């Protein structure tokens, strides 16, 4: 039986799922090497054990259930590597094994494998381990960008991925190669930059109004304070946030497919991470904010999917709902001569 996905002509491409996965692995090699340099043998042990556990779990489950073994496509290696980078260097070595097993067995394969899961397996496994073993998963320090050199090597890194935000530049290469769609990272990043500053300006203006200050120049000065990006950004522009923007939020199965949906999803990710980070910290905000965004990704996709040819569009549906709620006497109807 032949299935027609869309009308021809079709554009052929040499890009495969395997090439995308291994390209993402290569994009994470720089930050992995820097984390090994910074943290030493503990970081190397966590990375190796986490990757091996993820690959062994996928191979074992697929072999037992007589499924096609897919470890060569690199997805299990990528999941194991990402989980390792989200670990503090002080964790016991059994914890990366448990997290990799949970990500592959529960987060991925239990939902049907690639393209079928609802939540990003890396996020699901991290939140599971954080809930079960909070003491082990809490880093010894929380980073912030105090000066330009912190972008190159962050001395206050708590997780392996936080050692060098600039080392995550490989994610930009993935966007350039179109292995990752640019709309989600761009909308996410701009929201992260704008929203915290807007909150700060709004709170300052409200405080002035409550104090009875009616001077428009004072309000204007607070508005120009929006241009000061040195405050909250010191705590938000850290390695783990960049990792969430470039590698977690762009996970295709757990993000919308439509172009409008991706822009909206990126804004939702930025809002959730910013709100949580503004009142708590941006490290945990990245995980919990993106996990909540996964919850609404399907809703965004359904409501932003392009209408089929010949069907009523979004404006038409909205107009119909408004008209149906109007009294019959206010409706303008066309009367036939029959």
C-alpha cells in the first residue's frame, strides 16, 4: 500500500536521523572535554558510565522483546551523554546508571520509542532522580555570569554542563545545518532576555505608583532601566540555560511541528523558565520550566496546525463562534427568493 504524505514534487535530502543524533553528540564533545578538564576523573567516570548504561539498557530491552536494535543511530548515546552533563561531579556512580535506565526504559521505550514519547526522556529522568535523591542531585554551587571570563570557564559550576557556556556553541552549528529548527531557540532566548527585565521595570513602576510618585520622568527613567541587561541576566545566561535552549527545548518529539507552534512553544519555554528562575533559581527553573512546557506542547501543536485545503481557517471558526452567540435578531441573514 502506498501512503502519500504530501503532493509532489518532493525535495530529496541526505539528512538522516542517525546523522542528526551523532551530530548532536559531537556538538556536546567540547563541553564534555572541558568538564573533564575542570572536574577531573569524576566527570570522566560519570560520562562513561551514563553513556554505557543508556546503550546497554536500550540493547537489552530491544533484544529481550525481539525488537530491532537501534543503538547505532546514536540516540541512546546522546541521552546518556546529556544526562551525564546534568549531574554534579559529586554524585555516586550508581545514580547515572539509574537515571540512564529510567530515561531509556520509562521515558523513551515505554512510550513506544523515538517520536512517540510525550516528555523529553532526559527531563523525565532528571526530575525523577531529583525527587528521589535530592541530596545527591543538589550541586555544591550555583553559577552566575559575573564577568566575561565566566562564559569561557565558570568557576562556580555545579553541574558538568555549566563549566563553559561558550562551549555549547555547537548547538548554533546544529541550527546552521538545519538539524535543529531556529524558531524555538530564538523565541526562547529573546523571551529570557526581555521578560525578566520587563518584570523588573513593571514592579518598579508599581512601587512608585503605590508611593504616590506621579512624576512622569521617574517612570521614564524606570523604563530606560529596561536597557540594563546586567542584573538578572547574570544568573540566567548560564550554561544550563543555554543547554536547555539549544538541546532540550529543540527535541523534536516533545515540541510542536508547526512553524507558528514552535514560536509559541519557544515563548512558553522562556516565560516558564523566567518566572520560576525569577522567584527561585535558573538552574532548576530550566528543568521544571521545560518539563511544564512539554505538557502543553501537544495542545499548541493541535491549535496551530495548518488547516487542510478547503476547510475553514482559524478566523472563520472564530467568526462562526461569535455569530452563533448573537441573538437571532442581530444576525444578518441572506434570504432566498424560493
